[in-house]
């Protein structure tokens, strides 16, 4: 079970860091998407920080379970919020990846709790 946890953790952390990097570079795609979703530019630093903290938290959680669970709960809330923002503007296509990442975050909670 721990191997499954480690695989999902590494996958999630890599995705979070890639996404944080794209947000920090303010790529055209990300800037347009955030504008469409109604996310203020001033919120970008918070989103970047949340993604980096989430990645660090789930990695640290491999050694200290409660930190991993707390980080995975935070990621679940983060991605559930992303789903809500996409659906609010009728962007079902954009909501799909956020739904998958919400489910992956819940899987992290379950896997880490099972390996305590």
C-alpha cells in the first residue's frame, strides 16, 4: 500500500510543481484561463504558494503521516474550488482535470490514512 501512496504522491507533486511554474511564468494560456474564470491577478501568488506548499506537504507526509493527510486535505479543497470556479463559468472541459486531481487528492488521504 505504501508503494501506491508513494507513486500517487510523486505524481501529484510533479503536477503541482509544473502548474505552479506555469502560473509563475504567467503564460498566455494560464493568464487567459484565470481571466475567464474571474481569478484576480493578485490571487496568483497565493495559488502558486498553495501548490508548492501542497507538493512539499504530501512529500513530507511520506515520513510524517499527519502532515501528509493535512496537505492532501488542503489539496482536496484547492481542487474542489477549482472545479467550482470552472463550473461557475460553464467550463466543463476545464473542470475535468480539476475533478481528476480532486479525486487523486482524496486518494492521497485514504492511502496515507491506511498506511499510518
